[in-house]
C-alpha cells in the first residue's frame, strides 16, 4: 500500500508493507522504519481524545479510527498553523471558545429534568478534535468566524436551565457567528462524535430571533421591490 503525506507543501510518498489498518499505525510505521523525522500528534489511540485529526483526500478523520486506502493523500487540518508535517497548533482555534462565551455566564438555581440533560448531552461529548473547524468553508473567507464547535458549545449553554444570562451569549455570537454560517453541513458530516453543529447553529438562530435579532444578510438583500 502507498500513501502520500503533505509535508510543509511537499508531497512525499511512502510504501507500507501491510494491508490496510489504521492510518495512525501506518504513520508510526513510517516514523519507526522509514523516516523518524515524520511529525504528527496522537494520544489515546482509541478515538477518545481527538488529538490525531488530519485530512485524508480533503476530508477530516481521526487517524486512529480511519483505515487508510491505496493512494490516500494525508494532510494537516486546515486553518491551523502547521508546526511540522501533520502537527498543528490548536491554541489559536481554542480562542473561539472565549469568543463565543461558551460557558455559564450567570449561574442560577434550576431543576433539571432528564429530558433537558439529554437535549444537550451530545454537544457535551465534543472532544475538540477541530475536524469541524477544518471542514468549514466560511473560514476560507472570514478567519474571524467563530466556527462550528464553539457555536455548538454556545448552544449547549443557551439550552441549559442553569444559565441565568442567555442574552450575554446570544449578543456575543451575532458578529462573525451564527449568521455567517452557510448551513452547508460539512461540520456535521465530519464530526467523529455524531454532533450536529449545523443544527445547533440553526437552534441558536431561533433563540436569537426571540431576543430580537434577525439575519443581517436577509435585511441587506435588495429584492428589487424598492420602487413599488
Ligand atoms: S454548516 Fe456552517 S459552521 Fe458547519 S461547516 Fe457549514 S458553514 Fe461551517
Ligand atoms: S464538534 Fe465534533 S468535529 Fe467539532 S471539535 Fe467537537 S468532536 Fe470534533
């Protein structure tokens, strides 16, 4: 089997002398047997920590969960600073959690039903692999876009009965936030945890409407009825 790796813009080809297994095992093989300078990130090796996310043929996967195929092109996550080969710096992207105020703003006493817990259980499963962020086409045009996982987390807190200041979160995600999303669904497609950021953003739009916000793109549209 042969795979290709994008190393700082240079595509290098490697032969793996065994049938398809996980991409992470292939990367370790290359590092141990062919080129010990190959650099990538991994930790739990069982799909739990999200550290080993990369792009294969343009689509985000966890290297420890993906079985490589002949001719695969492996690249680092998009919109991240590449430190070396497949290793990226996730620090700057973590800032989006601050930018979306994705935590309890003002804690209040509230009874929480099992149903309410289940409503945001999925969002709580985010492992911060950044796959959704890398897949989002909006970041190509607007690097300040808050991005999917931080908006998913913002939704998680707006739907939490213990949040006493939903308005604060809603106000924060209006600029470079929910209205910039094109609802393309890429983020939902690549999430290894089955989280649906597209739906969460849709829900945040509904909540924002309740606080008096509207889609600014819609308001700015000229429907050609001006003279009538
Ligand atoms: S649905 Fe929205 S947040 Fe998700 S990838 Fe598409 S544009 Fe980005
Ligand atoms: S929402 Fe899914 S794809 Fe995005 S960072 Fe969390 S686990 Fe990864």
